[in-house]
C-alpha cells in the first residue's frame, strides 16, 4: 500500500469476509443455490468477497415478501409524515456510514475514494433527502366534469396517486450505490415495496444499505435485495408476475429485452440506457471552461457514466489550440488505485470491461486512427485503461458511433455549428448533450435543436435531484428526478362522486 492509500476500515474488512446471503423480509437469508459469484478488486484483480448467485426460487421468495408487505399496507398504510421521518432517518444512517460505504464502493467498483465519498455517498444523500421530502407532497387534482346523465345529477371528481405495487430495481455497476438508491428511494417515497438486484460485479453496498434501512425503521419485506446473474436472477425478477414496475439502468440491449418481457403483462417500465453524448464547442467558447468542464464530463469515473461527453465537436478556429490543451490535461492525469487519494484516473470495473474497451482501441489502431494517450496504470494486474483522445476518428471506427463507456473521448474538427449539430444528432442515442458558447441566442438555438433528454450550456454531466433526467430515442423511456418523479411510481386513480 502506498502512503497515499487509505487504510481499509475494520468493519469493511469484516463485511468483505462475511458469507453474504440475500436480504429478504428484513434479514439475511441463505440462497437456495450453492453457486457463488466472486467480487474482485479492480485495482489488483484479486478476489475480495463473494455474493450469492440467486436462483429463480430465491427471486420468487423475495418478490412474494415484497408482495405481502405491499398488500397488507404495512408501509403504504403509514402516514406520509411517518414514512418521510423513517426515510430521513435512513439518510442519516447512510451519512453516519459514509466512510464504510465509500470504501466498499471503491474496493468493488474501482473508482476513486474521493469520488465514492463525494458522489456515491454525498450526492446520494441529497437524492435521499429530496425524495424523502416528496413523500408528504403526493397529490392529485380536483376536476370539473360534464357528465349530463341522469338529468340534474351533480358530480365531484378528483384524482389520487396510488403506489404502483412491487417494484423490481435492476442496477448497473458504474454507480452501484447511487443508481441503486435512485430506485429504492422513489419506490419507498411513493409507498411501493421493492426488490432490488445490484450488478453481479458490484453487489456489496446494496446489501449493506438494506441493513441500514431496517435499522431506520423500514418494515420487513419492504426493501429486499437479491444478488445474482442477469440471465437468471435479473430475468426472473423483471418477468415476475407480481412485479408491477421495472426500473432498469443498463445497456440498451438488456433494456430492450426487459421491455419485451414486460410487454406480455404490460408491466410498467422506466429504462435509463446508454448514450453517445455530444458536446458542441463553438468558436467563441471560453477554452478554460471547456477544458475544466469536458475533462470532468469525459473522464469522471473513467468515462463509465451514461451521461458522459464522449464526442466533442469543435469549430475549426478553436480546434488546434483546444486539442493541445486537452492533450496537456490528459497527459497530466495521474493513474492509480481508487484507494489512493492522489490518483485521478482509476481502474475500470472489471477484466471483461477492460478488454471490451481494449477492443475498441485495437480497432482504432488497426485503422490507423490518431490516438493520444495519457499515463498507463501501475504495472500489476489491475484493470487500467490510459485516458485517451481520439482525433478526428473515421466513420468506419466502432468508437465513432458505439458507446465505449471508458476513458476514451473523440475530438472532431467541424467547419461550423451546423455541421456540429448534424453530426451530434446523427446517433441512435439521445441521453445528454452540451453546447459551449458565450452567445445566449446560439446557446438557446442549439439547445432547441439537440435531440437529447438533457442539454447543458457551458457544462456537462451535472445532474441534480430537482432536474428531470432520462433519454430520448434509444437512450430510454421515462424520467427520473424532479418534482414529478413519483408519478412514474404511482398509478393515477380517478374518483367520480354523484351527489
Ligand atoms: O450491462 P447490462 P453490462 C452499457 C455500457 C456497457 C454495456 C454493457 O456501454 O459497456 O452497457 O454493460 C442486469 N434481465 N451500460 O453488460 O447487461 C445485470 O445483471 C434482467 C450503460 O454490465 O445491461 C445488471 O444488474 N436483468 C449503463 C444490469 O442488468 C439483466 C450502465 C446491467 O447490465 C439481464 C452500465 C436480463 N436478461 C452499462 N441481463 C448506464 N445506462 O448507465 C443483465 N441484467
């Protein structure tokens, strides 16, 4: 361990050595299956823990626990203010365990401990408290109706929001705690119950926060966790007949599979899928803002961010100078383990993902693309990918169009803003986009014409609990966050009363 590496807390070491089961009905239970899935530290490639590889029977047990908790109204039947108090207490407990959760996250996911503290836990707390507050603001509308029969009858009508039922939350590995809580919290705030499946690569933090939820007073069966593969555990969960809604974040391919199986029973779905997000830099942009904003927008969490800026279109007069500035910035990044407080780029999540990014780069090299790379990682078995700029990639390269989901960003010279807009929108994705300019009219014009669920001006990848987020086109369906967030977790019931 180098001097800059954070010592692992005793409770984290103990948690890693536990034989983790599933979290059902408010306690750890052993899986029906003997199969285990190994959890690796991306900085070393060493096994650090394992989790249960849940069977279809396990998933059924968890869903039925959530179903019982929903139908007997042990959660939805509480006063909204009581649910809010419990959820705020849950947030306080997560805050008290910040260092423990941040270390677990870094050890299983690879990201910097600073990012784990600030984002995985720090930002998650903002979302938790925001959503807890929504619990007491659920409301419908009163509606005047024009029903003419029988003659002389009078009516009053209104809508009520009711929790949709048992929710299945399926979570990816890039922000295991934060994205997990983006599913748990709105479900609980709305009065639903949930079974959550973290990624098999990063299952640990969800198992730990489920314990904290129970400690905060969330009733047994309301928050359940199953761990396991996508093919068995994920598929069984998302197609379970008692699941009323699936909230999924992950690849477009798996999202489509889930939507297809949900169609059979018209299960509600929210899908937050991939992106190949453009940033358009116009010639009057402030270069210092561009470098600061788009270095973070492209390399945060090693580029494993669905909202990341991965295609940067730069108007010709600024291009050469900005490429020079990006090169300098990329080459100055230090690369090392997430537990180091000094490393700015850390390993990616898994050997498989490291190899996948490697294949994109091999394809680019084979086609003689111009690549500028920063530092390589330490010389051991971690999953390191050097931060890389691809200059004017040809249309034939896979990384020109496909989501790399790694520390790789395309810098493209464009003649003018019109060419940038055409290229920016020439994608099957539509998650995020940004435009960089000092001209407010240009900014608004480009904002209107970019086909993306979120458009930033002079920033990128900055999300907020009060700002709706989600994709157009093949980046998904539905919106998370914002004042109307719980609408996606509720049914609207119309009530009409004759008097
Ligand atoms: O995703 P999957 P993977 C993108 C990114 C990445 C690619 C593949 O480009 O390289 O997806 O990553 C569960 N039924 N994103 O393979 O398979 C799985 O167990 C139900 C974008 O890891 O989509 C995990 O819990 N569930 C992204 C979750 O789905 C299934 C974040 C995500 O895994 C399932 C991550 C099935 N049939 C990757 N198959 C984003 N939008 O932020 C798998 N799963």
